[in-house]
C-alpha cells in the first residue's frame, strides 16, 4: 500500500531543485587557488571555458524571461560551490542565469 506513495515521493524529491552543476573534476580545478593573483586570473579563464552559454546568450535569456525592456548594465560569471552562473544587473533588477544549461536561477528587484 505504501510502496507507490514512497516511489512517487522519491521521484518528486529527486527532480525538485535539480540544476546543471559542474562535474567533480571541473570543481576541483577551480579550487586549486592558494591566494596568488596570477592563479586568480587562471581561475577566471577556466570558469569561462567551463561555461556552455555565452554572455550574449545569457543576456537574451534574461531579457526574455525577467528583464523585459530593461537595459542590462553588467554581466559577470560567478560560482557558488558547483553552480556556475551569470549575474546580470540592470537599474531595477538582478538575474542569475545558469551558465551550463541557460536556466533562470533567480530574478529579483534591486533593494534601494
């Protein structure tokens, strides 16, 4: 009796909150940083090489989904643990677009 219910809960739990993330090897390559500025530049280059979505494509996605008719002021490639994303900022909003699959992570208004 409880078996179908547990299966349904497991399937829903595994699909919920799933986003494309860096592989373990890519993540480890980004962690090799010991505080020297030259290595920080190499880290940024590696992040750009891992991103599958270009900054212009991320800008198009943000304009379509979140920032309709707003001028985008800044685009920056960032990382939180295994999540690689573009942070796009306009005058009124901030959007986060996944750099691996182009999914919208977050869209919020700027606090003033």
